[in-house]
C-alpha cells in the first residue's frame, strides 16, 4: 500500500472514530455521497486513484445504517456546500506540491485559420458577416466561434481546410447543415460543396465533435488516421491526434460504422471504437460518452487518465510545452476542472508526492523532488 493510501486510510479511520475536524468531516461525507449516487466528483475536483481506492474500501467496510444516517444528516446541505469543498483539499493536505516560479498561463479561446483554394484567412480578425464567396459557396462568420457555409449557384468546388492551433477552438456549419466543433491543434478538410461522388466527406486530424445533418441519399464519411466512419445523421466525437496511442470514436446519438483496412465495428450510443496505433486493432467498449465531449462543454475531464495523457491535453489547450520526467510513475487521476482555469491551478491539483513543477525559458518542467 502506498504512503498516500495509508494517509488516506488514516483520515478515514479518524472519521470513523469521530476525531475529524469539521472540514475533514464534510470533505469525507461529500465524497462518500458522490460514490453512493455514482455521480462524478464535484466540479473543480481531482482525486488520485489511490485516494479513491481508500474511500471505496472504506465505503464497503462501513456499516449500512451509518451510511443511511449520513445521507439523512448531510444530504440537504451537501448540495449547498459541494462547490465550496474540494477533494483537492485532501491531496493538498497529504501531498504539498512544489510549484516553483510558475507564471499564470491563461487558457485557450476561440480562433482558427481557414484555407480555401490556397488562400489563408485568419478568422480571429474577422467580424460577423460575409467573409468570402468562392467555390460555389458563401462563407459567413456568425459569431466569434462559428463560420457557416451557404450553397450558391455555380460549379466551382474547391478544397477547404479549417485549422486550429494550440490554444484555439472553433466551429463550422457545413453547407448541408452539419455542425462540427473543432478542438485545439486540429484540422478538418472538405470540399466547398461537400457532396462528391454521392457522399459527404471530410478528413479530420486531431479532435472534433460532429452533429451530422440527416441525408439518407448522401452518407457522411469522416476519414481520420487510418480509419473511416460512415453515418447518415448522428452525434459523435472523434479523437485522432498523432501523439495519442489510439484513435477514439465515441457515439452519443444514432448509429455509426467504423472501419479500417482489416475490421469493422458498429456503434450504439454510449459505445466507443478504439483503433490502436501500434497493432492496428479495432475494438469497441462502453464508456461515459459525456466525459469524451467534456472539452466541447468547457470542461477538463480526467476519468482515470494517465498523467502523461493529461499533460498532452494541457499542452494543446494552454499552448505550452511541458517536459515530464520519463521516470515519473504513471499515476491516474479522476475529476473535472473548468477549461477556463489558469494552468497554475491545474498543475497544483495534479501535483503528486515527490513532484516539483518549475518554469524556465523552454516551458514547464515536471520532475521528482530532490530529497
């Protein structure tokens, strides 16, 4: 058992004996009730896997009548205080992080570049209204985070690419009415008329959430990193970054077919297709689909994510380089924070025992403490 887990158990044992102070008591009971309902941890909360294990084990061993008393006693006030009390407090008490000389790094925001017929247009500098009429379509900026295509008379059909850099997100409404939300460091390529040889087709790099307009006559095809997704009208998320070990396609509504050169899977809502980049294996499993689209809803969500995966996510959103000691253990974290949180807040909560976080001219460095 790790030292952190032992300390977590010590706090739980204190609670069982009635020796905790008011803050400790409320902390344990709020999280305990979250476990009972199966709900996610409160917003702005991250809890490490071994701390979660201590709480789960305590829950199994604690007498059911006492649990019912807790629910009656604290259920009415937990909702009022849950946003004020964080499991991060538990981590802070046990694992004082060393965060040295870290400047506040702001989160990303709206922004993108549109490339049409070889012409690059920065959407950051454009106000609302028409941007360009070319290739048989009119492109308009609806608001700070959305451009829309409108089909015009004419035969032109040129290639378009919408690109987000690190620290940028943007949305597009294609000429068929399909909405695409593009995450940071991503791109989507499509023809201005969208329909080509009887299908609607786009090519994705990075991550995007799709709300596909229904059109039984023209299937919608998404190509991304060695796989193809075919739909008629549905909502789904595709995560296909070159830096990740697998491409993930998660279905929220409707039905999709995911295939590569050797296999094919059919997804139902709440299922995820995973294409391994190492062996090319295509599989599916049930997941919490809302976790997979948390980014679209302004949330950093870590549901058992490895710290190395989290660091790559932070690099894309905060547009910063983070160097991590390759000997760091593969800790897993659970919880959620706002995507508008300064990076310093995220790093402090993620900091684990024997970790030092510092900043130099090259970016952020995460390493073991010198003892």
